[in-house]
C-alpha cells in the first residue's frame, strides 16, 4: 500500500537491529542506546494503524469496506446491519475470530466465512426496536445466572418507553447469555496492500439503534485515521457530519479525518456539483484533499471482473445490474466495444477508489516513516560511539603490547576522567531540580488556565456527546502541555552531557553513552497521570450513580438502589445532563489539584467518580524522576565501564594474543563500517 514499501523497510530495520546487537561485548558489554532501541523495536513489531469507518446508519459503510476488501464479506442492506464493532486485519488466509462474554473463543476458516460473519454481525430484525446493547451489557456484567426481567426493566434508561415492549425484551433475554454475546469480532483477510499494520474498523454508525452508537466512541478516539462515509443520495448539508465533528472527534484528531462521499455514480450529473458543494461547506473544517467521492458498488463490480467473473454473470446480480447498465451506456456513447476490459477500465476511472487509496497511502506513511527514522537514527548514533570505542580499544592493546607502563597510565587516566564525569553530571542534575522548583507557580498557573477554560466550556454544552468530547479535549491539551514540559526537562539533562563529554574528548577519552531517551521513558512511567478512565458510556454503572444523584435532588433516595418502584420512576434527561456536568467539573478540578500537588481539596472528591492518585505535584515528580533516572543511568554506565577497564588492566596477555585480538577488532571495524553505510543509505531514502 505504501509507496516507500513500509514492509520492506520495517523488515530491514529489524534485521539491522539484530546485526547491531552482534556488537555486544566487542569492547563493552552494554551497547549504546540499547534500552531505547529494544522498546522501539517491540513497538514496531506490535504496531497497529487503526482506520475507523464511521457515518450515519445506512450510509454505506459496510459496502464501502467490502469494496475496499474486494469481496462482499460484511453484512449490507437497506436496514441497519452492523451489530458490533468489527476489526479487519491482514492475514494470509480468511479467518473469523470471535470472543464471547464467557471468554469462549471460536475460529472459522474456509468457504462460507462471509455467511457466518453476516449471521453473527447482522442485527436480528425482530429485536431492532429494543435497547439490545444496554441489555447485553447487563447480561455480561452479571456473568453467571439468568437476568430477571424485573431487573432489566428496572435498570433501563427511559423505563416508561420500554414498558410496551416488555414481552419482546423478555423473549430476547431468554435467548441470550454471556456464551452467545460477542465482545470481540476480528476478521483476518488477505488484503491486497503492503501495509501489514493496517486494521480497518467497521463501526455501527452515528445514531445507531439499540445503543450501538456508544460502542464507536473509543475506537474513533484512538483511531489513526477516521473515514466519515456519507451517501451522495442524501442532502449535501451533511448536518450529521457537522455534529460528528463538533460532538465526537477530539480537536487533536481533526487532521486524521476524511470525508468519503459514496454512491457517486447514482446521479452522475450531480456528482461534481455535490462534491464542490461539500468542499465549499466544509473546507474550513477539513482539508479539501481529504474530501473524496467514490462508488463502492462500481468498485465491487471491478473486483468481480478482476476475480474472473463475466459481464453476463454480473448482470444477473439484482444489486449490480443498474450500475453495470450505466457503465455499458458510457461505453456505447464513447463508441467503445463492450467487454470485460472496457468495463474494467471505465470502472477503475469512475469508482474513485484509486484516488482514495493513494490519499490514504500518503497519510498513513508518515507515522511509520518517522518511527523507522527514529530507530535507524539511534542505531546510526550507536555505531558512531561503537566505532570510537573499538578504535580506543585497539590503541590500548597496542600500548599494552609495546609499553605496558603507558597502557596502565592510560587506563588510570580514563578511570579518573569517568569519575569526574559522574561527579559533575550529578552536581548539574541537582541544579536542574532547583531551577524547576523556582518556576512552580508558572506551571500551576498554566494548569489553572486550562482547567478554567474547559470548566466554562462544559457549562455551555447541551448534550452528553459534547461533554464527553470536551473531556477528551481537556485531557489532550493537558497531555500536550505535559509533553512540552517533559521535553524542556529532557533538553536540560541532555545539555548537562555536552560540556562534560567535550572535556573527556579533550583528554583523549571517549565519553560514555547515556541513553537519554530511555531516561525520559522511565521518568514518564513513574510520574505520569495515574487515573481510571472517565466513565463516558451512558449504559453502564455510572448512570446508576447519576440516578442516585438525581434521586437526592428530588428527594427520592431509593433511585439507583436495589429497591425500585418502576411505575413511578421517571428518567430525566435534563437532570442526568446536569449531574454529568457536575461530575465532569469535579473531574477537571481533580486533575488540576493532582497536577498542582494541592491537597486541601482532597476530601471534596471522596464521592466523585474520578479516582485519581493523591500525591505531590506531577510536575515535581516528573523532574524528580528525571533526576533519579539520569543519575542512576550515569552511575550504572560508569561502574560498568570502570569494572571492564579494571579487568582489562589486570589481565596479563602474551604479545601474540594481543596481536590476534587487535586483528579481530580491526575486522569488526570493517563490519561496522558496512553497517554504518547501510543505515545512512536507508535514512537518506526515508
């Protein structure tokens, strides 16, 4: 899929890392940057690029994905069809992996896989008008035993609405259990793309029935790219798209959003007009190049032809005959002979999929390219240090062979230089801690500004989705500030190393390699925000606490408790929204006090749904962890180097043994030079 052949470069990076590891012990036992590299290589192997497909119900999302795959494998039709979130990943063979609520797993392969997927993931028309997602969640939470109809009816939101459907709900719960409710659906498929890390996510849709819309939010928030699908047969005002942007997509994810206008061939004369109208309306909210018109049905017909089907066979398909007839007329108007090759050529041009795939390629390649670049840069820098270490080792062995006294003096000189290096870096790291203690008020003021901004925004919101998105934007802005702060701290510690390393070089000593990226990783791991996720989902236990809060407001202490009087209870959306805002404001304050290290408000949040760890200022902790990690890394590197030098000094060797070791090291420099050139060449390509 990717023009720079991501798979090829990814495999190259892993092979180059393995070659790099072979230099362990050539001079010193620890390789430069090895801890950072191990973490980045593990991340590279486990990479996922999530491409989430969203849109209104019946917008043609599943048909679009089928066209992307080149086979009609997902359920489609005039009604809402997708009953769960489905992940599709690249696989050599077609496979369906299902995990049920009971943790039972099923795997299906071979023929008939499409029918199995459709039967499993399609919505049973009989139960389309009941809140089956909410009911499923209650069944899954209970785990064992049957769920009582009274328990279900008493726990549903908008209880009065479901009373007329009581019998249907009872019938539904009689036929479901943890062992039959899928909680994870994955499809392995031989995707015709090079990008092995791509995972396509088919979501139920904005405004989906049965509570399915809530299932999509987490996927949309963590997706690397989001495709919003809208049919050109619907009005181009795209109110749903505006709502989707305003209420669902966090600000930082806007750059990853694409607008895909489908069914471009249904009204060919209007295609260009509607496309331009979409660009005009939304170019202020989404880049024009990320708005693309496609026709999934035409792409599916092209895939049929690519797979060996004949035009006569496709014409018998009642879902494709109209689209094919239009292409036939186009060929006739152009005086083209009507055959499979002509049809394939016209379909490729009109379907728009080639343009869309190229668009996604250009977008998708940037993140993995940057990741590969970081890995190769660390290896390149490591080889430069290794090259200096090997040349120093050759020089010492030659001195040991020719003048043992000079050799011992050289070892002592290096050891003294390393001791001074450790002492001076320790003194400077103490100064950095003092520097940030002096700027504490500046940090607290910025946290206060961000918290105040989003508290005001939450007060102005009128829907649950807006509040949920506001919380995501709040967390994202805080994380951006924390990253900026962390970067400043990292740079300060890096600057410590520069003058000390220069002093060592002037003394003829190669400075020790300090893995500053690993130090940053460890500091963040020990000092980052620790909290449980905010409960976004309106279908879970959080709403029981909301109902209890509403009960207190209206003097109904029994609401949300085990004892219920169903007929008299009335769910209030307005009151629930008010309670949700209160809890979100508490959450914003909770994070603020956590980051500022303020404890006087601690008791205020004992009943809050936000359970943040009480500790000193996260920013103080971050600087402290940087210092500790930095000092420990320097100490460890120096101790290892001193120990290895002491062993080298005390180990008596014959001249012929030293000559042999010198020759081996010289051969290693040749191998190292080859690897350095390869790494530099690939970096230039990237």
